[in-house]
């Protein structure tokens, strides 16, 4: 711990660790020093000169964003000299800045507007002709208006330091200086749009949001991104039921401001013209729209009939539906339909990890651990492409704490930019490469291991044994691909396990069919796919099977269905999801699409129609039941209720029945693909980098 | 080449080997024949501390503009640091009015090389770069030839004159930027980047070129070192004025009869410089003002010119000795135009990094352009002064100050001339009203 | 893209001037020398230099916009730079600039259609004591007069 020193700011004595920047010290005391270029967590610029303060015994005003607090320092942040300097800076800034706030896209949430309001002069002495450059479009998603740019370099830094992309730079000089994109006239980057978010003014605007709304005309709903498993918090800005923007400017989640292209722009599938908005029943070989009551009755009747004659059900759940829905679905299948054939598209061997860690408490890493660990070992994962937030956390850890990263991958990945060591090893040969790193890994205080789906079953066990030999605390992340992949596993959407990693035998059942087996079973009587599209790349062997599909789109599976029920996406409903690091977060409905229902409600209505008593189907009630009955999910309610992330603590013991690892099939998604949803996002495919490639560096 | 005849009033130390018109640069043979590299041999027998002490005693102050004591700067380098240490020669020579470093680059490259090797010895540097402005390509070629000779003679390379230490020296070309003369911007440029200045601290002595301890000095500063080592710091100090050791190259330009670069002791009287050395004002006109040390220095009115040209005296008089560029203006000089042209320069050269300099220089230039064109109003005059004050001391690097100082000094000292320009305007211009910020 | 053997040799040497791993130091010199040979910093030059020094294209974009001696479009065979800064202005630099501009029919940073001449009004060239100064490519012409300048341009023009 650094020594504490005492300084005085505006007459208040403060104790802060030596070396604290004056601007930060002031913030701790509730004194706000205005700044444009100072951006917490990123390199210091001292370029905007808004944060100048008066320090006694120093002849010149000092930039508080770079001035380390020293013992006995006396700082004034509101003296006449300081006020005059601020006013001067703002006057300078406005000389070439357009004064058309009413038509600027940033109006109402512009930091420059706010600063002028608080610190500026009411009028400008500038009567010359403004220097002007026209606006440019850099990509389908990013526009740049140099005239509005105040050159705070935030965009340059988040791109370079935050993402490791470095697609933005500064060109020309003097009053003509402006930001330049990677290729002179266009951008080739991750298209994450963070530059747009951090822009304090209307210089960088989003191709998807610009000129559509004022911030106060939208409702803002904080929820969780539905694309990958990293679980970024995102705020949906909704007008007339339609999402028109997503960002996380309030830094409410564990992702801070970070979002990737999918989180920030990939919500457009919600309002795709191809969304299903009416239930459909196959009549004379064709799917025809029908009413909800007709469709639900048809399903209930058929399910009851098959159940009554002891027919064979196959139930496939989703990696994007909520924990409540998954829990309810497996309960429906096992208790309501009496089948043990329950599964979902598995993308990583979480049960193997939990089993291997038996007896070790606290060995599953949380998202925050990735930022704090002293060393990280990444095995078989192109993080920048597949797990953008994890990639960001590790990079930030390196940037702020010089974390040592070790990579064992089949090819190049962006993490190599800063990795201490990178070994290329093909799938199946990872453990040899990992073993060769033992000597170096032992030298660190602690380690976090992040591994992909190429390690499963025995491989995971070997990995954990290897970790045990290092003699340092080791935590693990088993990568899974979709927003609630982890939750689907935890909720027992596998033939072998009940929720909370209990054997189905506890419920007096033998494990049923796995997903592939259901599709291959010639005598299957009914297939129920809730938010899943198993027929995308496989055939259904049983031609007589009664297929019911709940989905957003007319997928391959829906096309084969007898009954199709239009469901809602994560952005339209409430509930909880569990991230790749096992952290439970709350979904909140933002958007609305006419004619659709949440999967939970659909299931509840079918149960009711069938006369089953599976309990009340409201998300809150089901979540209550989960907390009571699912091991590890007895998480503190206030944390989740207030929008925080609570890590589950799954069984600390052997997993009684292991789901078979051969059924794991990683999705292979990149930064610009997202399974079925990605297909219906025009934006993800509109950028020139799409669809992206894995292990190309 | 020397482009002007020497003056009998000069004290030729730095230039003592040069003969007018010096058609060819002094090569290694000739340099060595005239005691060249003897100072280096002597320095190699001295301890680094002894070299630095000698330079400190000489009260040699930086010739690039700021006048920082060279010996003190060298002593800031942590010689025990495990990082390599570097020498960087500032040969950007961009300050308007200044054309002295080229005298050395063009005519006596070995003097600079010798100074660098001695400095390298003093701080334990293993590499050095001479950052030469891009327009000086011919001088880069001259330096390159001399460096090649020095390698052949074993003065540079793996084993400097058998001392067992290595020192490599290279030239590095600039590509058109005044700001790259500012030492930290220069280092950025050396690293292949835009010439945006760096945050200070850390200063170059701690983290300079490629983030290693570095000393940056002007060409003339390094070039003074061999004579200091040969004859002792006390000898050098005694040549000049108190705390302003030695001689320096003054570049007389503007309205004098004999413009040129002359070597004169520090503290030489400015009027004598104009009249004795420079042969007086051209065409028998009266002196109006002098910019004493390059365009950044506050102007001196004729009546302020009876002054000793050293760092401290000029500072006391509210100006600066700067880079030795003495621009002499006669009574016919149009001060409005002069200030406009000055500001056009700074607006063109502002790197754009910080707000007050980027916007301030551009704004001032526009106002002065109007004033010069006779389209000014009386409000403009206070505004020029106020805007310059809004910049002064608040910019990221000293370029902002360098732009603000001439503006403040010229508009204050020659205000009547600006007022007259406005009064005599041919066109009638209504005073512009202040504008509301938001135009609806 | 390939350069002349002399330039290749120069580049090979240049790269050794910077500490290991910091070869980006050679960026600006390489661009300038390549421009001397090619006539401009063309997209091909940018791509080539970027790949040789292993820097991102945006890092090259950044410097091209910054340094006035780097040109994206072709300069003339004879690039005439007239200083109009303070000392030269006092000695008639602005008039000299106007004279060349009129004579060649081109303005600041423009090139004649035949590619023979380009013109640039420059900031201080470091020749103040021998003002006014004109720089043609890399050769200084000092203490210029209107007559000397006329003759200079004519002799350059006849050199073809
Ligand atoms: C805008 C600006 C331009 C400068 N240009 C030059 C220059 O062209 N040559 C130079 O030697 N110093 C120049 N300097 C001064 C350098 O920053 C630095 O002080 C000098 O190189 C130190 O060397 P010295 O102590 O030997 O003078 C400039 C400073 C500023 C602020
Ligand atoms: S675009 Fe915006 S964020 Fe980027 S530098 Fe300009 S003002 Fe700053
Ligand atoms: S003013 Fe023209 S060369 Fe210096």
C-alpha cells in the first residue's frame, strides 16, 4: 500500500495514496474537475486543458489529470484564474465547432454542451469564418464529422489500448488535425462502436442510431446481451417498442463500458421483417397462421395423447432462453411428459470441470478475476473473436497490472500482441504444450485458466491435475458459446442430470436420449424444440414425429414443424441468465414485438391446457423455486434484483452422472456471427469484416 | 560554405577553423591536423564526472532556445540505469530568424561528432542520432560523409579510439515540422511518429529516445564542448558573461547592412551588434525594433536595445535570448504585417494536440489577417492580447507560449500602429456584435 | 513494390540505425526517400513501407498528414520552395513567391501540368541571414533577387 499523503483541495484536507492524480483525489472528495481528454483507465493526454487547476507555489496553472498529488499541496479548482482558463478553453473549442446543437445528433447528451452550460461564456467573440471539413462515412456503422471533433483522443485510445485494434489515429495538424480511420478513407476493425460511445460530442455517430431520436424520447432498459456467453450488460434504448440503440454508458455491469459489435449493434434481429408474429399449424402440408388458443390446444391435445400411449418424446431446450424457462422446460419434460430425453446444444464440458474441481472451493473464476489474476493461461480459444469481454478483461489486466498471459492455440490470436508466451498446438495436442509451460506458470502468484471445447472429459481432468501440480491458486473458466449455455447446463437440460448437477436417477429415471440420438431415433413420436434449431445441419429420422417449435424465426426446424409458436428474444422478456463465468444476471424486457409470447408463458399455457400442475409460470416465482431447489443458485437476491451479477456456487463434489462429452459441438462463431440470431442481423453482415475468421491473428 | 564574410568584431572559437568562403567542409585530415579530436582523447582519459564538472564550470547554456545549463542536464542522467543511454542532437533549426547550426553541419561536421562522442562518454551513451531538418538534405549528406570518416578512423563504432566503449552515431532526417524542434516532439519523430510533444515529466534524461535515458542538445551546444574540454571550463566561462559562458553564434537578419552569422561573446551589446558587426541599418534608416532570439521572443523596441545579449539580462528585460536569431527591423517595417506573418507561421506549425494552441493560433491568425488587410475594428486589438493571454502558460508545450509572446509584446508595444491601420481603413466595417452561441 | 538498388541499400542500412524492435524509427526517412524516387507517397509506397517496418497502415496515415514534406500527389521534377517567413519577408520573399506563382501559373503545393515544376510557400528554411531564400528540391539559392530567380527557373526549365 502506498503511503498516504495529505493535500488540500478547495480548502478541504484529503488523505490519498501518494501518486494519486489530483483530478482523482478531487473526485473522491466530491469535487468535480471538468475534463474531456482524461478518461479513467486509459493513457493520459493532458490535451484538452480543461482540467487546469491552480496550485499554490506553482507559477502556471497545472493540468490536474497528470499532476500527482504531493504532500502539503494546496489546490484551488474554482479560483478566478481557473474559471478564466476554462472559459477560455471552451471559447477556443467553439471557434470552429458548429453551433447547431438543435440539429446535432448528440444534442442533449453532449459533454461540450454541458460544459459550456456550466463553465462557458454566454457569447462568443469569434466572428471569423469557421474551418470546415465535411462529414465522412467510415463504415456502415461509423460516421465521423471532423468539424465537431474536439480531439480528445478517447476514440483512439479505446480502440488501441482497450481493444488492441488500433484502427484510429490522428492526421494533419494544427486546426486541420482530425481523426483518421485505419485505411485512410474507411475503417477495418472490430466495428465495436465503442469509439462512438465515448465520443463526448457529435463527431462520431452511429450509422444505426443517428438522427432517429433524442435521448429523452426513449425508454432505457438495462439488460443482458443475448449473443455470446460473456454476459455484458447493455442498455436498450427503446422508442415505440423498437430498440434503436444499445450501449452501456452507465457502466452498470461487470463489462464497464465495453460491448462488442454484437452487443452494440446486433439487436436488429429483434425487429427483422422475418420475425414470426402468429402461431402456425400445418394444414394440408402447409403452415397456416392460427390463433394462439388453437395452436396451444393442438399441442396440448397431441402431447397428452402421446403421453397417454407411452409414446417417445424428445425435448430440446435453448442456450438463449432464461434459466426460468430452461428449468420449467426440464420440469415439464420429466414431470409433465414423463420423458428423460432432454438436451440442448452443448458447447463446452462444464460438468467435467465441476467434477474435476470436486473438493476445491472457489476454483471457478468470475469475470472480475480475469482482471485481477497475476497470470492467465488460454487454451484453444480465439478470445478476441469468440469471447470479446474476456479478451478485453485480460487485456485491461495486462495494461494495468502487467498480467502474464500464456497462449496454447491452434493458430494466431490477437492476445499474442502482449502474451508472454504463445505456443501453437493443434486440437488434441494442447496438454503437451501446456505441460511445457509448467516451470514458468509456477513462478506466478496465481493463475486463471481459460479453456475451450477442444478440452473435454478426460482432457479437462488432466488440466485440473496439471493445475494442482503448480502449487499456486488456480481458477478456471470453461468456455461455452451462447448467452445462457451455462444456465442450460446448470438447469439440467441434459439427459443425465437434473438441475444442480443431480443424477436423474434421484428422480427415479434412467438417462434418456441425447440430442443427436433423438434426431436419429426412427420411432420418435414428438420433438419439442424450444428456441433451438437442431435441424439446421441434421435430419430428423422419424418422419412421423409431431414437431413443435418455439422460435423467433421460421428456422429449418420450424419449417419441419406441425405447430410453430412465435417466441420472444431475451430483449423482450424478464428472467435470469448465467454467464460463462457462472454469474447470474437479470434480464429486463425492453422491446415489444406484436403477436409473440415468452417461452415461459407458452410452456405454462400448454401445461395448463394439458391439466398439468407445474407451478406458477411467472419468472419471479420460477426463480424463487430455482433458488430453493437448485444447488448453487441460492444467490443473494438483492444483488441480482439491483442489476448486479451473483456467481453461482455449484456442487463442490463429484458430479454423479457425467453427460457424454462426445455430444459437445462448439458453435465456431466469430465476432460477426451469432448462430441463428446472427443470420437475421443485417448489421452484422453489413460490415466488410464479416463473417470473420478464427485464429488468423 | 560560408555565406557572409566574418566580422573583425567576432571572437572566433567555434568558428576558428573556418575560412571565408570555406568552399568545402573540413574533412577528417584537416580537422585532425588542427588539433581535431584531441579534446576527445583528453576526455577519454577523464572520468565521466570530471567531464560533466568541466561543462558545468564552463556555464555553457543550451543554444537551442531555452538556455538550460548543459552540464546540469547531463548530470540528470542516471548512469547506473540498466537501460542503454542515448545522445540526440537537435539540428531541426526551425525557429524563424535562426540559421546558425548549419554553419557547423555544413562546414565542420567533425566538431559536432567530437562533441557528441565526448558527451556520450560523459553519460555512458552507446548510440546517438543527429536529427536534422529534412530541408537540410545536403547537410545530412555532409554529416553522413564525416560520420563514415569517423568510423574509418575508429572514432565511432565498437571501440572508440581504443577506449573499449562503443558509440554509434547516425543522422536522421526530419520531414517538415517546426514542432519537431521541441525536444520531446523530436523524440516522437525519431521514433517514427507524428511530432506531438510528450508529457513531462518524465524528462528525456529519465525517459527519452525509445524510452531510454537521453540527453537532447542543440548542435551548437555539443559543438562547444571540445574547446571546453581542451581549454577548461573556467576559460570558456570567462569568454562570456556571468552565468552565461562562452561565445555563441548570432544570426543577424532583416534590415542591416551586413546580415550574417557571427560568433560573439555572450553578453555582447545588442546596439553594437547591429551597428559594429551588422554595419548599421540599411539605407541609413532608423532602428525600430529587434526580435532578439528568434520569432518566439518578445520584441524589443529601439529604445530597449542597449542591452547585453545574454539569457539573464534579456529575461530581466521581459524578453529572451532564444536561439540567437536576431531580426532587425527598421522604421519602415509594417508591424501589423509582421505580427500577422508570425502568427501565420505558428498556426501552420501547431501540432494540433492541445486546444488552446490549436484553436488559439488559428483564431489569432485570422484576426491579424483581417487587421493586415485593413478590415479590423478597434475591439480586435484587445482581443489579440486577451487571446494570447488565454493561451500563455496553458498549452501543452512551449509552442503555444512561443506564439503568444510575440503577439502580446507586439500589440502592446506598437498598438498605435495597429490603431492607425484600423483608422485608415478604406472600407467601412461595422463592429461585429458578439454572437449568441446557439443560432436558432 | 521494388525500389532502385541504391535505395534498397539505403533502406537496409537505415533499419540498423534504430534499437532492436524499434525499427519504426525508420518510417519517416523511408517515406521521404521513397518519395524522392517515386515522386509522391503513393498508396503503394504506404503499403510497402508499412509492411517492411511491420507498422499498421494508420500509423503511416498519421505521419503523412503531419509532415509537410510528405506529399500524396506528385511534385514537379523541380520543387520550388520560396520562404516567406519573417526574415525573408523583410527581404522580399513574398514578392518572389508571387513572381514564381505567376510565371509558372501554379499556386501553393501545385504542380505544372507537364510535371516539371511544383511550388510551395514555405516557413523558415534556416537561411535568414542570407534572405530571401529559395529551395529547389534540396538545393539552396540564397540572397535571391527577382532577376536571379527568373534566370534560375529558366535554366531549370531548359534542363528538362
Ligand atoms: C516549439 C519549439 C521549437 C524548438 N525548436 C528547436 C530547434 O529547432 N532547435 C533546437 O536546438 N531547439 C529547439 N527547441 C528547444 C528544444 O526543445 C530544446 O530545449 C533544445 O533542443 C535543448 O538543447 P539545448 O539545451 O542545447 O538548447 C524548440 C523548442 C520549442 C518549444
Ligand atoms: S472523435 Fe470524439 S472521441 Fe474521438 S477524438 Fe474526436 S471528439 Fe474525441
Ligand atoms: S525567414 Fe526565410 S529562411 Fe528564415
